[in-house]
């Protein structure tokens, strides 16, 4: 690979479906190099700069190229790594706090700047929770991000466990309290995200489609707030 920036040594490549993302080193400092296979570099850079200016915890841009970003490395673990551990409630509510702050900072009427791809793999737990991966960010309804986060909590092992329903309800309450936004019809967006996940997971497609229909019909996250 031809390096887009000078003085970098690759340490390892991170898993990524959309782009090439590397942990690199320069002058003894660890950084993250993201090389885009699409035209979304500017969108992500713009969101990162705006978020930093608003005091939202995201990586700082170190250097910017035509099709690459060199960013601050946030040491820690992915929020996803805490699934199935005793800390998952604490971590999930930390993600709710982050989303609430992000949406509150970029709210216009009933619309917000969405993080998009708001799954636990795109949050790092360090001294606090940091959001990463903003190339798909766009304006939309806050329920889209929240629904995506809740669907991810539900459809990861242990899938659709009873205690996860309670965690999702606590997530909504924490988000609404922090953002000042009252969510409307979030059940439909949870169902939509489950159906999208079904398209990538053929072995679990039947279960995901069935659960999506159940949530859409029973609206558990609306009923819990009446």
C-alpha cells in the first residue's frame, strides 16, 4: 500500500467492511489511519470537526488527505466487547449518554444529525465513551440511531433475552433524559434495523424477521413509557 501520509509504520489492520483502517505509529505515537474506498472522507471529517467543537468525545483529526484521514488513537475496548459481561448495562447506558449529547448538540426541530451505524462496535470505552465511524452521518430522526442501537443490543448473544428488553427500556429513558427529546415510534425503527440485519445473517434470518414483526406489533418500547 502507498502511504497517504509520511512517516507511518503499520502495526495492524482493523476489521472494517467499508474501508481500510489501520493502527499505525509515527514518532512513537499510535494513530489510526483510515483509507476510504468511497467518497465519504469529507463527510466524516466535517462531522468529526463539528463534534469536537461541540465538546463531543470523538477522535481528533491529525492530518487529512484526499482519500484518507489520520486520526487520534483512543485506547480502550469496543463497547461490543462488554456484551455478556457484568458491565454491559453500564456500558450501554454510556452509549445512550453519548448519543443523547450528540443529538442534542446537532438538533434542528424534530431532526438531528445522525451518527448512523450506531452499533456497539462503533463506540470505544476508554476514560469515557467515544463515538467512531461517521462516514454515513446525515440528517434524520433521532429514533433511527436509537432504534439501531437497541436492535444491536437485542440481536447479539444472548439474543432477545428478557433482561435485554429491560436494558433497552433503560437505554431509552437515559437517552430521553439526556437529550431532552421524546422518542416517537422507536419500535418501528428497531424492527427496521432487525430486518436489515437479517439480510446479512441468513442463518438467523427467520428469527430476526419474526422478532421484527413481534416488536412492530406489540410495541414494547412504547408501552413501557405509558
